[in-house]
């Protein structure tokens, strides 16, 4: 089952915290704040849930899958979501707490994984995309020459 805004409103109302109208207004306001922040290029971090990041994608050449003709895919902004370590731990191991596994403890020490801070070893690192708020760093692949006998 997909969780919809209507389900969220109904669950808030069922807990007797708000009236149905107040629940609807609360949910609408929350999503409006999130949308506005993303439109302005800001990241949205919800502790214990995850982080929404804006990423700029460059223009690239693609292919029409029906005809195979090449076409230009224009540059655009996309929203990425990085799940929190707590939520990931609950999804993968619902019976245990995430703080008991070594991987989750390491995630907790590192803090939020998006944005990653660039390492300072110079030209060996390249940036995958240019968003000022959400950066991922990777090493370029080395090309090995075949050994001659």
C-alpha cells in the first residue's frame, strides 16, 4: 500500500491530536515548506528520516528508445534522497536497533552523508556534479596498459 497525504491526515486525526481540518492544514503546510525549500535550491534534512538534495545535471546526448535517433537531453535540476542511517537500519533489521550494528555506528559517527566534503589530496579526485550543496566525490578510473611479454 502506498502512503498518501490522505492516509497521513487520517492517521493524525485518528490519534486525536488534531481535527481533520487541522490535520489537513498541517500536512499541506509541511509539504509546502519542503517544496519551497527545494525550489530555492536548499537541502531538506529530516533527522531520523533522510535528506533531500538538489542536484544539477549537465546537458548530455541520449537516444530515443523507439527510433534510436540521438537527441540532446537538456540540463536540469533533480531531487535526490539519501535515507538516514537510522531508517536504513530499521528497514533492513526491524528487530534490532541500528546502533547495535557496526555499519550503523559508523554512519552515526560520520554524520549526514550528503553533502560529502571533498578530500584535500588534489587532482586525483574529480567532482561528479556541480551542485554547491550536494557533492559526491570519486577517484577517476585508472587505465592499465596491458603488460607485454
